[in-house]
C-alpha cells in the first residue's frame, strides 16, 4: 500500500544540504526518571549514540529519509519508533519510554504519527516527498506548489508571496537549475525521480542567495540495498470514449473524444555491489489539445484546438558508500520538451505558428564526508545546460524555417484570423552554468551548530533572436556573454531549552564581465560594467511559549542578480528599429527586506494550527524607462532601469490533522495584498508602444490575489484498502484595467476577473500477487467541469464577448478559460 502524505506547512530553517538532526530523551516509564547510558540506534544506517547523564541524546548529520529508531538498555524492554521522517536540516525530537523487564522480551513498536510543534527554527516552508505526487490528484510537484497558500498562478508563471515569477531559486541535488537568462525553472524534473522537495517562502537562511521570494530545493531518488522497480501507465485515450460529462445531480452522456493524454513511467534501483547502488527512471508524456472551440471559423476542420505537447525525461544516480563516512553521488538528468501552444488567431494558419522546444541537461558530483559524529562537509560540482527554440517548423522539409523564409502575416477580410504568413519570432537561446558549492557543518554540542559554505557559478549565455524577420530592418539581437557570480555565508543555530535562534550573514558578488556602450548616440565611448556585491543579514528567533504553543519571528535582507536578458539586450545599440530598447549591464541587484512572524498551537496530538503574517518591501526591481527626445537624443529610446518597486503583506492560516495512517488533511487560507508601480520588467516599454503616459503610482499588481482557500485530503478506507484523495482550491480573480469602447482606460487594475475554484479527485487500489504489487487508479481533474476564467476582454469584462464588433468565432476564444474536466485511468506494477 502506498503511504499517504499531504502537503504541510511548518516553520523550520532549511539548508541546501541533505542531512538533519535527530535528538531526544530516554525515560523510565514507571517513575519518569531519565536513563543515562541507554543505546539509541538508527537501524537503516547503523548509526547511534548513548544517552548522557540527563537521559538526552543527539545524532547530527543524519541523511534525510524515513527511519526506524531503537532505544535499549539492560534491564528494560527495547522500544522502536517507526516511520520517523527527517527532512534536510530539520530537527526531529523523540522521547522513548522504556519499561523495566526481568526476562528478555520483544521490542515495543510504535508509529511516529503524532503531530509535533516544529521548535527548531522560525521559517515557513512547504515540504513533501515524491510519494505526495502519487497520493494526491495532481500531475507533478509544481501542482502542489501552485495550490498552496501564498502562491498565485497567473498564466504559466508561479508567484510566491506576491513576487514576480523570476524571484524563485531552483536547486536539484544541491546544484542550481534556474534559467539565468529569464529567471524561471530551466527544465522539468521527472516526477518519479523526486525523493523530496522543500519550498521556502519568506526569510530563508543565509545559505541561500540570488532569490527574492523563495527557494525550491529538490533531492532526487537514490538506490537502496534492495532491488525495487515500478512501471506506470496512465491514459485518457479511447478507453474513455465516450465519458460522462456530469453536472451535480444530473448526468449527460456526451462524446468528448478530442483529448488524448498518455503517460509512461519506469523506474528501478538497487545494489550493484555491497558499497554501490543505482537508481534510474524514465518518463514520457504526450497529449493533444483539450480546447474545444465553441464556434470554429469557416475553413477550420476540427472542433478542437491544434496545440500539442510531448515530454520525455531520464534521470539516474550512482551512489558509492565508502568506509569512514564517505559517500559519493553521481547524478544527472535529461529533459526534452516539444510543443505547440494554442493561439486562437492562428486557427486558419496553425502550421505557420511557431513550434517550441526546450532541452535541459544536468550532471552533478556530490561528495560528502562524516568526519566524526559532529563534523560533516559536502562538496558539489555540477553543470546545468538548457536550450530553448521558437521557430516555424516545416513538416514537408523536416526542418525549421530560416529567417529568410519567413513571410509577413495576412489576416482574413475581417482582420480577425491569420490566413497566411508566419509567426513573429525566429528565436534560439541557450545557457551553460558550471556550479561549485561547498558546505561545512559542525555540531558543537546538542544545542549549537555552526554552518558555513560557498557557492560559485560560471555562466555562458547565448541568444539569437529576430522579431518579424520579413521586415527590411527587423529587430535583431545576438550575443554570447560569460558572467560570474559567487557567494559566501556563515550561520549559527542554537536550540536551547527556552529559545531557538538562527543568525547568519551572507556575502554575494556578481560580475557581468562585459564592456558596453552606455550612450547609444555616442558609440565611441565604452564602459566596463562594474561588479556588484551585497552583505545580507538573516535573523530568526523561536520561542516555545508552552508545550502546546510557540511564537517565532524572522528578518532578512535578500539580494538577486538581474536576469541576464535585461543586461545584454541590444548590445549593438540598434536605434533604427521601431521602439528601440537597450539592455543595461550596470543594473543594480534587486533587493527585498522581509519580516515574518508566526504562531503554532497544538489542539491535541492529531491537530495543529499555524498562523503566519509577513511583510516584504521590494526595491530596485528592473523596469523600463523612456529616454525622451532632447539635446543629444535625436530619437527617443527605452532602457532598462532599477525603477520598479513593490510591497507585499499577508497572513496565512493552516489547520493540519493526521489520524494514524488512514486520514490526513490540510486546510489552508491566505489573505495577501501585492501592490507596486509595475507588474513586470516590460510594462514601461509596453506603455511607450501603446502611447500611455507613465504614472508613478501604486496599484494592485497583475498577480495580486487577495483570497485563497485550499484543502488537501487523503483517506484509506479500512478493510478494503481503497485509497481516496482530493483537493479543493478557491482563489480570487486577478485584476485588469478596464477600457471603454472609445479606448479610454480606467484606473490601473481597478477591475477583477471572476474568482475561480477547482475540485480534483483520485482513487486507487493495490493488490499483492506473489512478490509483486499491481494497482489500478482513477483520477479526475476539475471534477465539476468548472469554467474558470483566465482572461477577460477589458472592454466588457467578459471572456466571451469583446464588445468591439468582432465575430463570435473570434471573441469566443477557448483559451480564455482554464482546462475542462479531464479523466485518467491507470495501471501500475511494482517489485
């Protein structure tokens, strides 16, 4: 049976390392006195210690995982605690109550199911294992993140606590996988390969740099001492035609057979030799369009969209366990995506709409050494490469079009749908990041830990972009650059009987490594871009008020290098294009000052309440400013500047409950307010194109989402071993700027789209056949087939009617709504 875990939110400081601290106490059950010199052992890794005079013990630098811990002493019955979950650099406390015995008896076994206060440090994180993806009705780890309190999903962008989508740092096995050009996740991670994933939101520790809003840290699976294998297949293909398209309390049989979605997963792991293990996984997915077109234009031959998506991913890890606490991991992944998104205006010309490809590769060497019980260090060396292509594909030739082959687009007589010509873009970019990272952790005693480390990156970024290639003078951008960055941190964590403190400081350095022309009208003067640096303090304090409640507070200053695209754009200083825009290699780093305070209360051993309030002041955000016509400036142009700012405040609630292995739930609510003077880097530039006057004022940002309510639930029906899980989420609509039919704009983002909600359901059952297990599953996303609005016409506030005299075929764009109901069935086997 699959063990069910739901997403939980708790305060804890996470480091990029992969070990935690296990500590606790051994007590005589009859008289309550502490037992010195008792033995405490972690069975899976054969590490242990003896209790001190006061009965306490600690075992530092334990690899993250799920363990059985045993306490024993002569004259007492041993006691085992099973399913002890240890996350990276989290502290777990255990209490053993040993019963006196005269004759030797079997160990007393208990399950670690009781909910505890998280006392070890003040920080909000969201943590889940790879099993969560299998337990909940979601597609991957990103779906869990998207549903959590404090996270807004606008389009394809994930915004964490009111930040822009490029303000999150991403790590896989200790090495960055962030796209340095645009700041987003550089590649998808095979969900079968995820061992655990932790997301920090707020004032994260000094170990992390180059992120304003949060950090996503993924640890991939590794082989164990026993062989295991899994095979999964999921489909929404012909087996489900026709399906029931139901509304509550009524059913309507309807043939919705346009959507095809297949997924294949294979993984295996185990020992190669006594000291070596392996793990490999492969994932493949293909789907076509789930968009059903309400009124296809004349000439379009299908009821469904033309978009499609394919993905394949391979991940592997070799683990070598050497004597004297030395461990070596060699891991990597390959991820290939190939897709064509939906674009309503291209329905009659979709062959000439650009195809996209994204290719990601990572190779990592992780070396760790447990010098002794108190000293542990890691060294990670790795590389991450990515490539992105957006070009028009020609099936008959089996290749992409060259820029010279692009033709200008032409519309139908109504000016609505394109009937010939090509996409606007011929684009390719790539990056290679070489990353070295080292961390040293010293456990001074059971209460104090010192940690220090460094992080260095060498980048190679390349971009070749041509917009509207058919023009006599198209917008062309080309560069190859080699920027550098480095960071160093030190922090001290104290877990006392009264207070827990985590105090650290970080130094960050960045060098754009480029000489550029600061004034596009003076090409004879060049300047070397100045290296940038910042010192960032981080402070966290936790105070357990009673044995059932605690308060915490954290403060931090955070530094983020500007995405390289904004540094290097138009380095040739081309002023002949329409609306020229210039990169700025001397942009200052973006900065955030964040405060967070939280409260936890245990109602009982099964239920915990968490409340978190936060405030973020965000400065030096990248924006665009017009350089107007004037002396020395014959024609105006736009340049990137540190001109934008924002502030975010909010409060989050979570009620978390767990009743043995059968039931667990998480109920979350968040209220937030995100305001600023620009929602993205291009807003000022787009205002120039639209001839909109710049207004230096605060307004709700495009991704401001005041209310969000989510429920996660898993339940196992005893007796028949049927597992059920469900999710529900409700969220406020995003703001937009109303425009009347004469073109006059109302106040910026003064109107809102409708709110949205979604219900997902999953059921599965496993059967044991000999030494194998076979399982069947059913999953339904958007169970109620809710029409969630993702775009409205600013003239009417409607997703179906523009009010501008266009045809209903044009106005009724199905991509103005989110996905409809989708149903999968699946079968899986495991050894």
